[in-house]
């Protein structure tokens, strides 16, 4: 009788383990499906529910290593919800789920983002997951982005020229919200009087200006990898947003850098030019 009972217990244990491992891949796949859905409704906290909420969570991205759930969340916020950034539409594809036991799994896959400007950042990832009392959670994430094809110098020159004219038009119409995404957070401006200030003051000066004329010309663009120098002329007559009466011509130089696939101006300098 005891022997029979032992056989029954062992059989139940084996069946339970087999059923657990069989359902494991579906549960892991469901977790990733839930993450994808949360991302696409711009719910980062919901997306992060798929990760182990622990300081022992590890996240590798290129050469960068992050430890902890909160650090991973802040990284996502910075890169996808910061000023001038967007989350895009996420899709996980080519998922390969391998069970490492009843309570552990290894996942290989690829990710694709579709952004509003038509760009499609993409890459691959590997995940290690563990089953906890609350369900499956990612305990290690190693994500790599594919190298973006380098745009031809002519395409970059055209893109920067368009951005310069968009900036100038927004300045003329006092639309600081249009200019804000074009500038890095640590943007520095040196004006024609030699005064240096940052992004916040430049945007403030744009608001409330009244101009008889305000425009740029003679835009020249030099491309050097991920950095671009743009130069040109500006002429304006009117009242700036801070109440300063202006009637002058300037030469300007802007330095642009590509950050997360987007061109932003990191520094600008203006010099008074003689009137013709």
C-alpha cells in the first residue's frame, strides 16, 4: 500500500510539472503581449509590470548596464517620454521561448518600433524570466538596437535646412512650442551682444514678439558624421518677446547633433552684421 501511494504521489508530481512546463511558454508569451499593449497605449508603468520589481533586476542595452526596476523605468521615461521624444508603436516578433525548468525561461526575439516620422528603429533582445508567486517576471533583459543606415550627406543637409526655416518661421510667429523640440535640454545660445543663456530664456524671448520683418537667408550646411554646422543670415525689425526693439542684421552659426535618431540644436551663436 505504501509503495502504491508513493507511486501515485510521484505520478501526480510528474504530471503537475509537465503541465506547468507546457503552460509556461503560453504564460510568458502572454506577458510579452501585455507589455506590447501597455507600450502602445503609452503606459510605461503597465509595461514595467512585466519586470521583476527588485534592485536585482539587470538591464543591458548596448554598452550600458542598469540595475533595478526604478532605474529601468527612468531610462525608458528619459528616452521615450522626455521632451521631443515619443514611444511609437511597438511590436515583438520572432519569439523563441525555451523553458529552463518549471520556474525559469529564456526568450529570444526581435523588437520593432514605428515612429510618427516614418522611422523604424529595431533590434533584438534576450530575456531571462522567473516564475514568482505573482506570476512570470523578467529578471534580466539584454536589448540591442540595429545600426541605422547612415543618411547621405545631401539628405542631412536638406533636413537641417528645413529645420532652420521651421525654426525661423516659428520665431517670427512666437511659437515657442514648435522650437522647443528642436533644442537639446543643455542648449546654449550666445547672442549678438555676447550674452550667453539657455533654452528656457530663448523660448521665453520668442513669446509675444511683434515683427514687421523676420527671416533667414543664405543657409549653408556642413555635415560631419553625427554633427552638423549650419550658418546663415538673419534680418529682423520689430519688438522681441522681452520688449526689446530690434532693427538689425545678423550672421548666425548653429551646431546640430543627432540624438536618438533626431536632429537637435545644441548651440547657437549670433554676430551683428553690417546693414547693406
